[in-house]
C-alpha cells in the first residue's frame, strides 16, 4: 500500500504541530509547577556517573567477580591502579558538584575542589577495611545458608552481598557528611536487589540477610555483630509525622550481637533495643525493647487444617438435604 505524497506531508505536518503543542504545554508546566525543576542552578551529581563509579568500586572490592574478562594475578597491580585512578577522578568530580551545590559553611569556593579531592582519597583509603568486613559477611552467608554451594556463588549470585557492599561503601561517605551521593548509591543497589539499606545505618561484622527481598533498614538503625535477618524484615521508625523536626534524631531500632530476626518481622522505634542473643519470630510486630536471650513469638496465631475431601462430601450431603 502506497501513501500519496500529499497525505505523507499532511501527517508529517500534523506530527510537528502535535509535538510543538505538547512541548509548549510541558514547558508551561515548568513555570507553573516549579517545585520539581532544577533549572539555571548549579550542576547536581550525575546519577548515571555515580552508578558507574559504584560498579567500578565493586570491581575493586571483589577483583575478578565483576569483570567481563578473567583477571590474572600478574595483572592485578596495573589493573587496580588504572581503575583506582579512574574512580578517584570521577568520584572527585561528583563530590565537587555536591559541595558546590551545598557548600559547607567553613569552605570557601576556591577550597571546594581540594576538599573534594581529599574526601575522595580518604574514601578510597577505606577500601581495604571494607573488604575485611565484606569477607565476614560472605562467611556469615556461607555458614548460615545450607543451600550455598560455595563462597564464589554467594559473591556472584546472592543479591545481599552486592547490597551490603554498596551500603558499606556509601556509609563511609555518609560518615564524611557527603550529601546525596551515598543515597544515590544505596538506591541503585535497592533497585537492583529489592533490599533497602540506608547508608546511615551502622552495621557490624558477620551480617547476613537470607533471601533479602523486601528487607528495610532505616537511617539510624544500629546492628551489632553476627546478626542474621530474613526477607521482609523492617527496622523502621515509629512515626514520621514530625517530618524534618526528626532529622538527626534516633528513629530506628538497635539490634545487639548474635540476634536472628525471621521473615516479615517489624521492629519499630529509636528507643527499641533487641538484646544480644535474642530470636524474633516471623511476623512479629515489636515496639518495645527485649532483654538479652529473649525468644519473641506472635500470640493468638491460629492455623486450621481441613480435609478437602471430607469438606466436599459434607457440602454435597448438605446440598442434597
């Protein structure tokens, strides 16, 4: 089927008019609804750039695991130096952007670039320490999951390892009071894995979230060593009705050493402390502290088991009567 030239031109003109009208309408909304615009302002950090930097940081933390080609020990120093230099330069640029956008009171404009460089260097110097923590997390995952075939499988295939690695990276920037970038990093991991770990959360060694999907750990949570969670666990604030007046206050629970929290349990409030060695059962809603070595189970949970055949026969008999 062939369209006549006049028809083709007419459709093209119609599309142009439609696009022009749609553009005008949207630009008008920029003026009318201004709260979600960022126009004529200082450059914000690039989400895409930070995502790519985070992926390269994972390559530095787990050499050979996040690379597309085999990495040999003879090449490790050169490869690491190249990747480190690239990460340093790009991270410095993104930190500079956020310092320029939200400059600390004590810094003059001419000091922003040196400050960004120093922050990036201090952060990268933490990578060996982060690797030590991640080694304990990998051990906890392997020792705590009988389905795991090897530590290699855990690093390559378990979403938890990627998420906790990104959280531990972002936490170091968070401690340096670098705005925005840590949250972009952890939300990137959240989107990839379904596990929501705030960069502000303090998490000890040998940490493991089995399955992981839907787990949420809030900003002011504090978690000790050898803690194991399951999917859907939430460490959340009691209420956010206070809005920004709650900023900087302890809003999320504290979980002490050697605690296990089973699936879909929700622990609420900044004053709530789960004592060391405790076990929190599945589906528990806990809004108060419990002492060490507590076993917390939900009450009044009734499960009814019915024989389907007997039920069907009874229904048939009732119908006949």
